[in-house]
C-alpha cells in the first residue's frame, strides 16, 4: 500500500466513522430497503385488488410504496446515531399533514405501510413478513364477506298506488328498508335501501315492466352503513 492509498483509506474511514457507516450497517440497510420496496409493492397490489371505492387513486397507491421505504429509512437512520435520532424526532414533530382521508380503509393502508417500514428498519424481517400474510388474510376474509351482499339505494317514480304495491311485492325476497316516500302531484318517489348481490339485479327488469312505473334507479352505497 502506497502513501496515496493510505490517505484515501484514512479519509474514507474517518468519513465512515463520523457518519456511523460500517459494513454491517450498509448490508443491513440494503436488505431492509430492498424488502421495503418489495413489501411496499405488495401492499400496493393488495390495495388495488381489494379497492372498494368509486375512483381508484393511483397516486395514493404509489404513496403506500413510498411511505414503506421512507419509514424504513428513518428507522435505520435513527438506529444508527443517537444524535441524528434526537434531531429527526424534533424535526418530524413540527410536520403537519393536511390531506383529508375520506375512507377509513385508506388510513389502514397508510398505517400498514408505515408499520412495515419501521419493522424492517428495526431488523425484524420475519415479523414484517408474517404481519403481511396476516393482513392479507384478514382483508381477503372481510372482502369476500362483503362480496356476498352489497348495500344499494333504489329510487323509483310511479304514478299509481298499485305500482308501488307491485314494487314491494317484487322485492319481497330481497332484504329492504323504506327510506323515504314523497308524493308530488300524481307522481310518487319511493326510496328503498336494499341488500343484495351485485350480480343479482334481475328485479330491476321486473320493476321496469310494472304498469305505472316511470323510471327506476339503482345506486350502490359505498359509505359507512349503520344498521
């Protein structure tokens, strides 16, 4: 080793020691970040597959991957140096996020991504992977239960009371609840809440064929339901 190589190694060792960089830390960080990317993409895929809202937001789904990687990076940085950890805690304490989360499930996915990133940054790889499997199982189980039946709002306009009675007779085998009934002149507006399968809407054809029915609209309800 010549004098130039000696100075280069000395500079690198001085820089590495000041930054808390060691070969083990670099290897651990690389493994953790790669796993964060992989598990973040899996969360992205799960979110897209089980999405039950109206409009899918690709930007929010991409955020899930970024949150997993960034939370992993922060945990790695905090664990490497006590001074850096104190500074980051102080800096993050003044950050405020103003984005409104309308769907509680979106909040679950965000917390899921952050939790996985923190767990990977802490080096608990097995725990992060097992938690991924458990969460996918739980979401899959409740998603299948939700697919068995969905909440719909039926709005029908008709001109005779006999037509209204016929609509209720058609819906006798479908779980329904009267929400409102408005009479405007000769036209009656009937609003019903239905619980039925998404692929079982043949009753709409029967309602349309009832004499006196002017129109009927069926809308799926994706909000919170309190029965």
